[in-house]
C-alpha cells in the first residue's frame, strides 16, 4: 500500500481506481478493514479515489460509512448508483473525464434492479445482459451531459471475454456462462477492470489507439501458487485532451518470492535448494514411496515459509482409488489398517492391528465413560 501511495505522489495521479475485489470474503478481518480505511484516506490526500465492490465483497459492509466519507472518496456498491457519472478534473483544471463506477453485477439481482421500469420483464439472466443494461444507463447520462463516450472511463468487475483466469478468482458463472464481451466497452476512453488477478489487456481498439483501452491491472499481490509467475503491480493510465491514451505497468515489490518444490525429500532438503528457497513461500510435494516421518516439521525447519506440504507418492499405485467405496459393512479397523499401509508402504504388524483395534474401541465407547 505504501508503494502505491508513492507511485500516486511521484506520478501526480489525479484519480486512483480500485475495481474490486477489496476483500476476499464478505466479513473481512478487522486488520484488513483498518488497512483499507487508512490506505484510502492516505490516497485521498493526493487524488480522487474511486472504489467499487467485487463479487467477494459484501456491498453492505464495503459501502458502510461511504456516505460519511469526505469529498474525493467514492465507494460505489449500490446498483442504484449505476449510471451516475463522477466528473474528475485534472490538477491544472484544463481537462475532465466522467467516471462511471459499476459494482459487481450479480445477474440474479441486477436483472431486476437494472430494468428500465419495475413493470418491465426482468433482463436475461446473464452477465452480458446486465452489463449491457448498466452501460445503457452510462450512455444516457453522457448524453444528458453532452459528452461523448470517448470522454468517459468505465470501471467494471467482470470476466471480460479474452481474459485468462487463475485459481484465485471465485467462479461467477451463471447458467454456464461467466463472461461479458469486450465489444461493450470499446467506445469509452478507458475501461478499468477488476476480477482477474493477472494484469492483461483485452482485445479491442478504439479510433487511433494502438493499444486496447480495456484492461485489468491485476492484483497488487499474489493470492495463489497459480499466480507465482505473474507480474504484480498497478496500471498507470494517461489520457490527454484529444483522447490519446497511454498505459504503463508499474511493478510492485513482492514480500517474498514463490516456488514449487517437487521430489523425494532428500532432493528437496539439499543445501542448494534450501539456500535458494528458504525465504520463499513454497509449496512442497514429497514423492517418496512412503510418507517420511515428521514430514511437515522437517520441511518447515528448513523452509519456514512453506504454505503447503503434501505427500504424493510417485505413481500413486498404492492409492485406494476413487472407485473403492466404503460401505457400512466395511470394518473401520480394516479401513484404518489400509490407511497405515498406504502411508507407510509396509504391512501392519499384529501389534499395529491390536493398537488400531483398541483405539477404535476406545473411541466408540468413549461416550459411555
Ligand atoms: Mn472478483
């Protein structure tokens, strides 16, 4: 957040856009809410700040207090605000653009909320239909202001066709379709998109622009191992009075590198591998035939920032397979015995069997004692 504030100051940014998601759950932890509030007020000292709710955000929680905020902070979570433009002047007061923040449009809700009249049929149950209706409201507002679409910036939270996802975005498919076509956005000066974590522009050129005017900045941090190789940063967009447009990517330093280590434990715990990755966030997959003793502890001793340690024997031939059903008649002790065989790659001894039997019976009768 401090790096972003420094960029805003260094580049004399007029407007900071956060296109959702702000939080990764409907009820975020207090630390996250505090960080968000502090960051927004620091940024607002430098620039106008426009924030929209994503599909992970609870509109009510994110919007809480937005009416009390001071000028220069716009937190848009309510479908009733769709189509209400916010005119933002440059610092030198020579130029302005009209910003249209659209919160995440859940088709099941927006198809009723965004129809023209309450008596009308609801819109089609699709992202495409509700986004088109929202942009219709944007176009009407521009007409009232007598401004062309090329002087408007749209902020949307959606999966726009052509985007590449990762493991971190929650699926938003409705009726099997999760996307909106880029053609809806191509006439605007710029469309700032949220939802996908990888920075990317989506095809679609406008007029004399040689670059697409529809783009995801991506998330400022990596949220899963599938993002390990993504660049992380912010998009710096410059639009001049003639509608000429430039976009640059400004990288943000990440707290740690990320790595995936796969192999037998002796190959993972080598001096070279440890010295190279001991400060990284790592996902470790150990492939020894049997589960090494104290696996998690041994890995974390050398890789204190390991986020995931799993045992997946190479070949996996001893796995039970998904087709072997556990039925009522299966002896629970036999299931336990097979589990021990699976993770140790050795048959159980008579003593092991006795221990399992005693443990099971103690657990079963535990309630009676
Ligand atoms: Mn999202």
